[in-house]
């Protein structure tokens, strides 16, 4: 297969390159850019010397149409205009940005402060959360790959909400992310001397992933209530932890919660439900496509603490995009992305 | 004043040494140890060469009684036997450990899994949270210095609970700490290669600071309900953030919450209420005795997110202990601890 | 192939597990331990849940003899007694420890402060630096896998010494390593709060890798002079940089140095010679088996600065061990270890 | 005293603010800026809320002339035009930038790629390395505060060179710095996700501190030879280590080197000569004005490894500037900067 990456020099693009390199079905990777045409990729990123020494190419429709799969790893707002002309003309399309995730254009415009895509394209997009939407993904014209935070939150909460084991009306979700989630553009937020040794909270109640989480909870688990969601920046590069708090429904036990999670994901190779542990940390999924989940009920308050960890760049972005590609092509969904986490 | 530090080689002790060095009323600091008598302090800690080149001394009652103030910076369980013989015999006593914080000995035994101190001494101990207990501290026979997490949680929540602006029956507190909170004893939890780049959750619902927080909420704000409290380990050395979630009571506005906090702390030099900010992080109080607080109401859920940051070793331990010492002696409470945070 | 890892729970072992997982010729990995027999591996290391849920096994000769390859990832001194009985009885043997690297037993005893292996086994060991010793490796009875620092130092200096482009009599080598080089045993040196934000120097002139480097310089490049070698600890987990300083021989130009390096390694897939760069860092080889080399001559002093970076756990240990295994079996030497560095 | 800081929002400025806050002779600190006039300082830097809530002021000569001391903490090239008009008109002037350090204007123009200041002002500037130039500093019209790397290098090497104990003709200096040395302007070099866990080398043989070091070696120690000097970036915020390598002159012992250092600095409160240590790290001077030095001779090569650590923002910049101010005013040179390092 020949694939193209549009926005190759961003972190989503770099991680696609890293993962696709070991994918047995990929024979060619073309790297596209709008702003750095002609730059030799390995001069910008020396870790790719001898591996990607070709120059980045201009985004030309004719070229792109001949590819088998195109990944869009671009800032919000770009695929709204770039993707529609490519729908149905050839390559399978996987959008890592947020443009086509929200079915309601007014929500996109409210939370992203940008013009939404046309309705007819929004309707065609399929939300690429494989563990919950595999059948639709198989038939998709194009994929809206989920956001990093939503992936961790939804994988850990959807089973418990759908099976009415926890109370969806009072969800509190405290999410934490490594700094790579902010991308490769230097700014005060990502400036080493101010970020290092500094755990911070940002975008209180205003993160654009909130409507995405709520839409999916409504769609997959009939949970229509708004959530309380905050995001924190951890002085580390990779990793997301979502710690969620929910009232447990009457008579429900911790064992039922764990059984529900295990039952839901018994066929899902990338979701691991942990029990009897002292500690769960982001490093245990570092570099891999796993999502590890744990739940514990506090008998004093009858509230459950549900924990999920992912690598934001893999299961939270590029790994999941490849998982979607695998499904689109009828491959085993773990093809090329079954590597072990790099715990140390 | 002559002061002594028992347990000098722990991190609480080291931080007392650092802060007391610039305290204008201190003329002598004696360092005591039970396990390393005779070790030259600066050989163990070379950052103190030329500053503390004396050997650590054995814990002898006669010597200790001649001091003006004694700080106990020992592991849980040690002051239960070590402190009582010194009550009322001379020096002012400030215990940085948890032994005398819980008034109900059965709670101590349940959460600490150790024998509680005698009731008559528990009754004499005064909880050293100056912003809420200054009058009692002034008259105290000895001080139980608060835990690190409780300091951040209580300073940010007590005003809102006491004034019945938030619903105390459904509190969710998501706390995060730097690794220095685990002390100076090497272990798997603090092993660099496994802690670095690893954000983890530990002691779910089981942290021994839970009953301390609940006791203080009951005492200072008439809030008797159990809390949901979890603790996370951040790959950084210093700093605590407590992110708390509470239902806002009817008709209460964000402005009222902020006004309440500001009013409560208008005479408290170490508590700063922040507004109109994009970000709040632990580094903005690094090395200082400040506690910075921010609150924001989510109109979609009518839930408030209340954020507090402290340096766990300063306001969360040694700085607050010195603040208590200052109050005990009638000094300005900022004496010796009014340094600016080291943001970079 | 069936392989066994003795000392599986150390970092060398963990990294072997991570890399061998994606090796197409490996069908089974047995994990051996002397101290934790019966412990379920994934309970100790949760990142391996669903991947290595088997218990660790006792080191039994009969079992081990049936394997195709055995990796020893044990502390110094263990293989001196453990390895000899297995020589020639079946499995190929690769020792990641230092026991069999030094041909002169008195040097081992001086620098390691342990009894050296028997001479007859020392004579049989082959130093597993593939880029310099491939023919011998192919025929080896067993392999002494190089140390982490020597790998970086030798790959960057041997070509220049052998071709007499630099003066070997005044070499200064300033080496820096991430903390994972210290292994998984907690100690003060690896305690997060004292290691984080702390760049330190250790073992001045006394590192046990010194005689290993000198032996190889003598053997492969006829350079018999002692080196000045120091080691530093960098507050990061992985990565080694060796910065070496050498007088450039008369009339030799920077271009000649670079050409020599390129020519030497034109058939070596894991060595990359970089030119025209602003910066070279350990992250550009993170998680991979690459060694990146750069050299620059200072015309003011006619001294060359030669820089090499590797991932200490991959090219500096487990990746190189697999590279040796590949060569022993006549496989392409990149099999299973041709992954891209994880730059972010 | 009333002091002003020009370029207050840079890291040199922030650190001056932090340190001057505890200086007993300072009653007022005015903050000047060229680009952010009117910005409330604590809105830019929330760690200063309640401490510096005043707006930054325009750089007006009339205002500045009324101050007692003015610190210039500006990028290279600014004081060349800004400082001369203030010489001799009132305030004592301390320049933290490099503009007036090099007496030879052609060197400045070569290494800084900027126009040099006028010769008559270059001649008046006094190099502010108090341990070596105190008498001149006392009488100075204005001070050129030393660079961060030169401070560590010169303090550790000058005594040995001046006393002809080491060979100055073959000096190799391998220097390492935390990221705060790069200032507060976001760039790829300081972008967290690419700097974290990445030890890198930069500006090989081209750092602008090279001529500064050479000038001072010539001036203070009659050592006219060029040096080999490289600089590395450590993934931490603060701290510099300079590891220097020198041939020991004939018959000279390690003890002589240590004695020479101790004798040289016996009256210097900020220089500590360490002996009998296993490890020396940057954290042992963190936040303080100390420079710790250690030296060890390798009998195998008769080469000495000389190690110096400083906090680049304190002894390497703002702390040393205050030390100079103290000397200019005849105060004890430790006034306000005698705080203990924050080892944890």
C-alpha cells in the first residue's frame, strides 16, 4: 500500500511515520506539507536520517488521488476545506484533526471558533473509535479519528454508562496530559524552563474535547448529561491519564464494574483491564496502542474512581489512525501496532 | 533562639534547615538523629558544606530541653513515644508527622496501622493550620503541623464550605504531588527510571490524609460528609495541586465564591486568590510558603472547579511549621519565610 | 527460535523482551530468575499484562540447554560461574554483563573487584561489536556483548584511530548517560528527588569501562595509550552521549575525518554519520539501535570534537545483543531491530 | 537603596527580583521594559502576585538617573547603545549582557556578530568576577558581569593556571547547562517535547563565551593559549557543570591542586572546594550563589579532571550581579545572597 501523510512534520505525522515504518503492508510513505515544500525531511528531523531523506511534497490532488490511504495530521480547520474534494475519489481518508468529529456544526463553531464543514460531509464522517464503532468504520467513506482525551475517557466510561452501572448525570473527569499534546509549535506553554517541574491546569471547562465526549456518550451509551471536564499539563512528553469519578448505581459492586469492563473488551486486543494493583501509570502504555483501565469503588462514598491511561500520540492519535486503516482494509487490527510499551 | 530538628536528614528536616538559615531570630540549629549519630551532616549532604559541618547528635532529653523550639521531622509513629515526655518541660514542640493530628485514636489506628498516642496528649495537640486556627496555636502546648495534601485542600475549600456556597456532600478531590512527598528513602516508587515520564495514581481512596481532611472540614466548616479523595504522583520533585469539584449551591455565582475566598484571606499573607488567569501551576509557588487558589464555575453543570497549589515541602510541611513557630513566639508570621517563589 | 533470558527482570531483560517481541524469528521467550521464581512477570511489570503473564522460572540447566539462544542479563560476577557449563552444549550464548569482555583476568579483578572467569573461557569469548568484529562473531562459541559507554566511544573513535587521523596518545572522553544505566535497583543515586534536575559526575577515572575501551582500541586500532575517561549522570532515563577530544594529526582535514567515518560504516546499517548540523542529541536515537556520529575540527586548536549518541539500553545493550544473535544465525543483522527512533 | 532592572521580564531580571526581595538594603525595585510598557508584571508572571503588581515602565533617562543601581538584563547588543549615556551620571551600572566584557572590539564583532561598543566605554568597563577582580570592582564606573560558563570555568581553572600547576596549552573544557540559559523566548531549542529526555551538544567550538574565557585566562593567569570548549544542553532548568581536562605539570600532586584551590579561595565565601566525594552535582548549588569545585588526578594519564558547578541564574548571572553591587557599596559581599542551596 502507498500512503500519504498531510501535515507530516507535526507530531501526529512523525508518529505515523514511526509506526507505519514497521507495518508489513506499507511499501511507500509520501510526506506532504503546505508550508515547507522541498525541505528534506531528515534535515528537519535528524532522527530520520537514512530513513526519510526525501523532500516534502506539495499537496497536489492528482498525486494524492493515486494513494491508497491518506492521513491528515493538520491543525483544526484545515481539513474542513482540504478533505471534501477527496471523498469518494480513491484513497481512504483518515482525519486526525477535530473538524469532522462533531455532527452538529454549531457545536464545532462554538468550541473551535472556526467555520464548520458542510453538513453533507459531516454526515458521511465515521467516528473512528474501533472498540465501539467497528462495523461503521469498515464501511466508512472517511474516518474522523477521535481526540486524545476522548479516547481515554470513552473507553473507560462507555461500558459502565451503557450498562447503567454508574450515574451519568454527575460525572467528574479530571484529565492529565503530557506536553506533546500541545504539538510542535514553540510557545510559552511548551517552553521548557516554565513547563518542567510545573504541573498546571488549563482551559477549565472549555476544552474542545468536551462536546466530542458528550456526543459519544449520548450516541454509544444513551447518556445525555453534560460532564465536568478539566485538563492538566504534566511535565512529561507523552501520556494521558483520565481519572473519572461517578456515583455507583444502587446495589452495584466493584466486581460488577470490573466484569463489565472485561466482558466489553474481551475481543479488544488494545484494551487491558487491570485488577489488584497498587499503582497505574502512563509509562505502562508508553509508545504503544494500549489503553489500560482500572476501577475502584470507595465504600465510604459509594463513588467509583475510574482510571484510564493511553499514550496520547499512539492510541490517542496515530496508532488509533492506523488501527482504523487496518479495519478499513480488513487486516487484523493490530497489524503493525502490536509493539510492547517501552516502560523504561 | 536555639532550635533543634529531630530527624534532620529527612526532607522535612533539610527544608527546615534551608528556611531557618534565613530566619533572623535563629542563632543555632542542632541536628538530631536516631540512626546516624556522629555523621557529619555536610558529608551526607554536600550542599551544606561550610554551612552545617557539625555531626548529627543523639536524641538526649537533657540537651533537647534546653532548646527554645524543637521540630520533629520523623516518620509516622515516632513522635507517639518521643514527644510526650517533652510536653510542658521547656521547648515549644512542632510535630511535622501525622501522629497527633487525628483527635480520634481509632481513626489513626485504622488509617496509619499504628498505635495511637495517649488520649491526654491527643487532646493537648493543636492543629497548626494558621489561617484557620491562629488563636489556638498562640496558646498551644504543642503543634500538630498539617499534612501536605490537607493544607492545599482545606485552604481552598473551607471558606466555601463554611459559608455554604458549595455542597459539601458530594466533594470530589483529585490531588497531585511531586515525588519529594515520598521522602528520601529509595524505593521502586521513587526510582528515577520508573518515575520519570510516568504520571501515576496511587492509594485510591486509602490515603491517610483523608480522615485529617474530614476532621478539619467538620471542625472548621461543619461539613461532616465523607469525601472522595485520590492521589497522583507527578514526575517532578516539588509541588502539590489539589483540584476539587463541588456542586455550587443554588443562586451562588462565581463572583461570590471568589469574593468569599478573598474576604476570608484578606489578612493572610500566604494565601493568594487568583482571577482572570489562563493557567495555574505548581511552579508559581515553588520554594515559597504561598498557597495560590483559583475557582471557576461551569455554567453547563453548575459545578465549581477549585484549584489550589502549594510547595509540599514549604507550605505543606517545613514552611508552615516555621509559620507556626513565628505565631507561637508572637513574631510576624512571615518572618524568615517571605521569600519569592523560584518560578524558573 | 526459542530464546531464554536469564535475569529477565532487570532493565537489560525488559528491553530484550520489548525488542524480541517484534522479531519475526522468535516464537517463544522463557524468562529466568534466581531470586523471584514463580512471580508472574506481568504482576511485577504491569506494562506486560496480556503479553507475559507467565511466572518466572528457575535457572535449570536441562531446560536451558533446549533453547536456541540464551541471553544473560545479570549483574557483574554472575555469568563467571553461570555461563561456562553452557558453552558448547547447545544454545548460543550472549552475555550482556562485563565478565567475559576483558581478556586479561587481572584487569577484570582490578576494575570489577571480583574474581575473573577461567582463562580458557575468557579465550573463547568473542567481543560482540558487530561493526568491528563481525567475522569472529559469526563463528563465536559465545558472545561478550559490549558495555554501553564503550559502544558509543569505540564506534566513533576506532575509524579515526585506525586510520591515524587523530592522535591516540592524548584522548579525552567525556561521557554522559541517562539514569537507566544504573539498573532497576533503588538507591540514593537513582532516587528521583535527588537525581531529577541534577547533572552529576561520578566515578572519576574509575569506571570499569575504561579497560574495555583501551583493550578494544589496542586490538582494533593499534592504539595502546591510556585514555582519560569520565562519566556523568544526566537527569533523563535513556541515552548516552560520548564527547571525545583528540588532537588532529598533521595536515588532516575535517572532511577527511568525515569521509573516513562514512567509508568505514558504509555497510553498517546502524551507524549514521551526520554532517552540517546545528545540534545532535540523544533523543534522535531513542528506542532504536542507531549510533549517530558527528565530528568537527576546531581550527583554532587543531583539535577535533567527536560526538556519538546511542540509546544505552538498545545499541548499548539489548539491541546490540539481538544484532549479535542475528549475525550468529546468519540473519540480516537488522532483523527485528530496525525500528525508527521515537524522537518525541 | 532604589534599584532598577532594565529587561525585567527576562530570566536574569526575574532572578534579580527574586534575590533582591530578600536583600536588606533594597527598599524599592523599579521594573523597566522596552516592549511591554504598562503590562502589570504579576499578570505576566503570576508567581509575583501581591509582590510586584506594578506595571512595567518605559526606559526613561530622567527616571533612571535617580536610582542608586541599575541592572541591565537585556539581550546582547542592547547595552551597547543604552548604557553609555548613563555612565558617570549617577547610578551604579551592572550589565549582565556580553556587550562590555571583551576589551577587544574585533573579538566582540567576530563572536557576537554585532557592532561593538565604543572603545572609550570598553576601557572603562570592569569585569565583575569578584573572586579575582575585587579591587577593580570597588572602583568601577560600571560592571560587565561575567557570562555563566566563564564563571564556572574561570573560578575552577584560574588558580591552577596562575600557579602553573597545570598545562594551559592543552585545555579541554566540556561544559553543560540547563535550559534556562537559553532565556525565556520560546524556540525549537527550548520546546519541551524535544528538549526533555534529550541531552544535546550545540555550538561546537563557536560559543561566544570562548573569547571571554581566553581573555580572562590571559589577564588573570598569563595563559594565552586558545582553549577547546564545547557546550551541551541538559534536560533540566538550572545548573551548569564545567568539566575541564588538563595535563598536570611535572611533579605536581593532586594534593597540591586541592591546596592551591583552598588557599586561593580561603577568603571567598561563595567558592567551596570539595574533597573525598563520590559525586558532585549541579543540584548542590541550586538556587544559591555558590560555586563548588573538585579536582582529581588520574595517575594513569597524569591528567587532572577539574569540575565546577554553579547555578547559571545565580552565580552565573543575577547572584553575581548582586555580589558586585554589594562590593560597589562596601557591603559584605554575601548580603542578601547567602541563602542555602535548595538541594531537593
